[in-house]
């Protein structure tokens, strides 16, 4: 449906924030029929002057022109680029509201399947604070986000900017300091930006970085052939940096010997170090990932046979294996299967992983009758697997979702398959963003 322009300005009052970070704003007109719009940077309780109303995929949206009356929940954004950047949707909302609002998103998504027997675990405000249990050199004093992709742009005087894209644009936003990423990553960004500004070779299109427990992977990403680099000379005090280059020829290391980097994961006994490569998926927040694993350990207490679907590199199930459980996992990406099996072998764990198209037709016979079935799908969810519960027949099921819409759809299917929601937990792994993680425990 094409955009529908509206020439005049109009006022409205923001009521509540929706998943994704936009707020519902109801118009204040006494003459025309009241309408509801989605508006960026609006805070519940704001009275706003709006313009440029348009329809996008059947949803009315409007642009914020002026704050007529500011809500008592509104604050000054911590980032000077908050009005442009597409990353942190909730910077204008007081932080003591974030955990409540995100918890409400999860409750709303699961409302049709919650019963009086469901244990509810909302987000706690202190979960958003830096993880002080980690060694000093990897604490996240400025922020907690440890996995990201910066884009490369040029601005005034050919100064290179390494940053995030503007909202619904390919423009790269200039920032002095990014407050939501970890301190080591921000220091690295500034060093890389200075290096790329003086670099006389072709610039990368983007730079991917992930901070682990004992170092940082950095991947320079090119569409065509990459030029030679001396970037390996850029280091961080006390924290190894392994540089990589990705182009149409593939992925190759830029500094040798290659640093083998790891994530430190909790178990019921001692922590384990799981080797993570530059292409292996990890959760965007280190402390949040540990909380997620600890919750799964608690829900799996007393279990022996665990099936882990969408297992990735074994982030959720290798700690279970190290706690004495037997694991069978499946993952669509072959490289992740190799990595998880290599980690299991190196750690001498009873865990085996295989490649399977979990969105298509796959043989379920190996996965039948688990004590606990763990499902951690991508954003679109795992409805197909949820429809197979009467074939898989697990005693308990743990669902982990990064999208509340797909979580709600999968929850309805789980109830249809005869499973009841025993526990539900919300986790904020991306503070200031419009995203929230949900964990749900199901049993018959």
C-alpha cells in the first residue's frame, strides 16, 4: 500500500510503547475521528505535535515535530545521535520504566496461555547493570552490548565514521561515544575509525565485532576483493584482538598466530570455556547470556536426556553436558555443528550435534522422548517444530525467543499440542532497544 500524505499538523497523546520501541499516539482532534499512530521517540504521557502521517503495511505512522507537554517519564537521551540512530529506541524513556514495559510485552504475547499455575519472572532493573562478576578487563562500565556491526561512512573533510545506520536509511551516523556497547568495544571503535581515516586502500563496507571472555573477534567485511592490511597492529591493553577479513574469496585471519577465543559459561559446577569463532553466534550481552543458561540449568534439574534444536555452537546445552546431562543437538548451519562437536570433544562431554533443516522436513526419530527439549529459534520462531510435539513427545519443553510476536504464535501452538505453560521469564539482553527476550517452560 503506498504512503498516504497528510499536509496538516496535528496533536496527539502517547499512551504506551510497543515492541520495537515506537509509541502508540492517539490524536486529540475534537472535529475529526480520533486516530492512532505509531511514533518514534515518543514517551507515554507526552502531548505531541505530529506531521507526515502515512500508512506503512497497514499501520498508521507519524513523525514527531514538537513536544508540547513532556511526560514525567521523559529524560534526556544519553547519546547525542539518539534522534537519528536506528539502534536505541528507548533512550528518551526513564530507565526505571524499561524493565516494566519490556516485561509487559512478554506478558501480552503469552496472555492467552498463562494460567494460575504459571510462574512469572519479570525483568529486574539490576539485570541491566554491568556484570561485576567478570574480570576487570572485560567489565562493561559504559554498556553491555558485546556483539555488533559497524558501518563505514565518510563525512566532512573525508573523515571516516565507524558507526550505526540512521533509522530506515543507509546513512552512517556520527557519534562521539556509543554508551550502550562495552568499554573495550568503544575504545576499539575509536582506534579503528582513526586507522580507517588514514588508510589509503579501499575501505570495508562494514566491521563486525564480538567481545568474548578472553578477547575480541573483529571482521573487516568487503563486497569484492579486500586490499592488504596492517590492521593487526591495533591492539587493546590486556585484551587480545583477533582480526579477520571477509570478501568474495571467503574469511581469512589478518594476524597470526590466530588467537583462539572463548566464552566463559556457567554450569552446576565450574565454568567452562567454549571456543567461539568469528562466525559463531553468541548472545548480545555476556551477563544476560549467563542468566539465561543458569535459568535453563534450574529448569533442567534432575534431567538426563536433553535435545537442543537450533543449537548453534552449543551455548545453551554444553553447560548442561558439563553438568552431567546427555545432549543431542541439531542446527541448520553446518559450520555451527562442526564448532559445537569440536567443543564437546575438547571438553570431553557427552554431547553430539548434527545438521538438520529445522524449518523443512527432517527425520525426528532421533529426537523423540527427551526429558527436556530446548528450542531457541531465530526471530521467525519455530511453529513447525511446535506442531510436532505429539511426535517428539518430550517430558518438558523450554522455548527461548528473541521476538515476542513469534513467541506468542509458538505459545498458542504449544497449548494446542497439549502442553501447559509452567513458567515464563523476560530478559533484557539489549538495553535501550525495542527488543526483549522470553524464556518459557512447558509440560504436560
